[in-house]
């Protein structure tokens, strides 16, 4: 197939794919799910003497889809035009379904291509995208329902004292009767000067969630209620947003894979803060498109997990609010990548001394986790 060529055409070479499954540091659960491991799929895109890196958190079936379908779609295309490769991938998976595994596979390849382009230009990705801020605030995220109150308090204090976090988030919804006591323990651990977020992962019914919203805001000053009901229940989210307490933001969107999903959520007036995940919503290209929709509705955008990947695009967006500094992903990215970012003074700051996203795969360290 012939591809349109620009004056600076750099052919994309081999697309390499690997998958790694990493056990959690301890059993973890939220309001609706339990897990003991996480799989990361890593893509390496070669071209012009450089290699770009992208990744997603998904099943290893994503690696099979990339190897069997997407790699041949993008190889020999122009490395200087990630958007062209993105459009070709989206077209190619029409009969496979846009949401889910296909979008996560596109995400890993697309992010690798953006990283490759920035490396070819010798620029940090944030500079290529157009920097608007030097750093982006984080919120420490974990506080799993499987944790004891002591574990929860220790984790939150670490984020506040070590990373300077001014916001932290915990999981609720596994046991509604005990949730207020767990939130009380979290508030006691962080004091009054740190914002406290909660995430039910859709575990509550509508009226139950509304009652919990008022209690958690009035008793513990909770400032963010994520997925109080299922993110598919747009009417329920709107109910809680409209009838919940002032000062509590309703957030959702992490399960969005395409623009239609995000547009429907915003048209329904379902959230105060929109969440999106570049490892799910088709990569850096998809993430930038979500930000445009967010700006059109006058809302702020919060990045869901994968902090090392999100730091660069979030520092290039005017509507950016914060990044989820998720326990599992922070741990995995530091284990598998040289250059993984660490939060300081409550912020993530891209490393301007490194081109692209600024990470390199630690092959020897990653090999023992190969899926």
C-alpha cells in the first residue's frame, strides 16, 4: 500500500510487542472487583534510528491484536504523522468493535508513535504537544477496600509526607455500613488540610449513593465522589450531581473508549469532572480529542492512572485538573521503566532532559514478569 509522503518522511519500522504480568503488593479490591495482578502491554516502535515506547494496562490479548492486526497497518507509514497511523488503525478495526481491547491496543501503538516522533525531533513530548504548564497536581490513589484501617492510614500518610500530595483517594462501596468509619480513619490520618476523595466504582444504588454523598461531605469534608453509581447510569450520576452537597465534585469517565461515550456523558450533565485514560481511549491522539470535547463543555479533565504516560499531555492541556497517582501503576512503572516519574510537592513534572515520554524499558527487570 502506498502512503502519502511528506518532505520529512521517516518510515515506521518494526512494531515490537511484549506483555508483563505483575503481582500486586497485597490483595486488592474496590467496591465491585477484586484482583491480585496487573498486566501491562508494552509497544516499541522503531524508525529513523530511534525507538518509541507506549503501553496500556490490559489483558495480553491486546498484544495478540497488535501483532496480528495493527503492526502491519502502521509499519512503513510516516513516523512524523501519528494521527495518520491512528486514523488507519481505527478504520482497520471497524468489524472488531471500537471500545474495549481494540481501543487499548490502538492506545499502546499510538503512544509509542508519539514518543517516537518526539525522540526523532529531540524534544520532550510536552514540548512537541505545546506546553502550557510546568507541572500537574496529583492525587494519591489506593486505599483499597481490602486494606485494614491501619494500612489505609499508612499509605495516605506516605503520599502526604513523602510525595507532598494535597489530595488522596480511597475505595469505598464494598461494605456500605462500614464505609463511614473507613473514611473517618482516612481523614484522621491526613488531617484537615488535605482534600479527601472517594471512589465507589459504581457499587451503590442511586438513593444509597445520594445519602452517602451528604454524610461523607458533612461529616468528613469529602470533596470528590467518583462513580457513586455505575458510569453507565447517566441519569443516576446526574441525580447525585444535582441533589448532592455543594463542594462535592461528581467524577466519572475512566471507562470511555471513544468520543461518543464522553460526549453522551457531558451532554447528560452527569459529571463535574470528566476522567479519561490514554491507555484506554486510543492513546495520546484519542486523549487530546477527549480534552477538546471537555473544553467545549467547559469542564475540567482528570487523567485516570498511568501517571508516567499522562504527565506530558496533561501539561499541554488548558483544561487539565490533576492526575491519578495510582498505587499499582506507580509501583509497576518504577519497576519496569527507567525514567518513570515520581511525584514531588504534590505534582508530576515532565523530565525536560529526556526526549519523548522519557522512559526506557528495563528489559532484564521486566523479563521475569513476561506473560
